[in-house]
């Protein structure tokens, strides 16, 4: 039995996601190209690879109870000096993100965990780089704005190369049926139903 490192997040859609990723790389954050631009719902968490089906089932349930909501990013903030992070602020949608992350980490679920810091939804644009570059990120993105209707979230896995890859998306208000469960053998249907 092996382990995998997973995370759950809301992707920042295009063109905003790529723009912020490029800006993050431009500030000198070497991890930028391995991390899709996102709002974290579950931070990097090591789990047994055999737990993935239960985690996906849990996330399907969370998504089924969720509803689309408006997301708006506006301006910058920082966690310095506590943590070397500059971020784009969530001006609308923070309460929904907070509710979602609580559901994802629910004590009765397969990814229950305590957080190192109180949850504060944000979009990281600089992490662990020199102070001058952090200041530049804070200033240059101070006027940044983006908005979109958030319709779901995704499960990601971090590869051995440090790159985060999407495993599956979860859409709000729907329960996902595995393809094989809904399979109909078209050969067994009368011609009138085809």
C-alpha cells in the first residue's frame, strides 16, 4: 500500500488562471508552473492510495449539497510576517469557500484534518521568495480583479515531480454516476428505443 499527496481546490478559470500563474513565475516563485492557480479547500494531505475511492465518494456528496456561487477576486493581501505569502483577495465568495472546506474536512469524512492556520480563502501569487519580490507582487497585483460563477471544485494529486495534476472535477448540485453504472447495452434494447 502506497501513499499519495492530494489537495482539493477551486480552479481560477481562464484567462485569469494562466495570467496569475505567469505573474507568479515572473516574481521568481519556482513552484508556479507546477501549481494551477486556485483557492484551496483542502491543503496538501498525504493519504493511502487505497483511500481515493472513499475520498472521491465523499467529495461527490459534498458537491451534491453545494450550489453555484459568484466568485470575485480583488486586490492583494499578505500573511507576512507569519507566513511568506502574498495573495489575491477574495472579495466575494469567501463564505461559500469557508463552508465548502469545512464539509471537505468534516470529522466524519475520509480527509478529516486540523489546519496549521485558521482557514482564510485566497489565491497565492507569491510564496517563499525574497522580500523585494514579495513586495513587487503585492504592489503590481493590487488592482487585479476577476469574477466568475463558481460551479464546483476539483481533486488534485501531487506527482513525484512536484506538479499538481487534476484527478477529477466535482460539479455542484449533481451526484456523479460512474460510467459503468449507467451503461446500457444498446444491443438488448428494442429497435424502437434506440
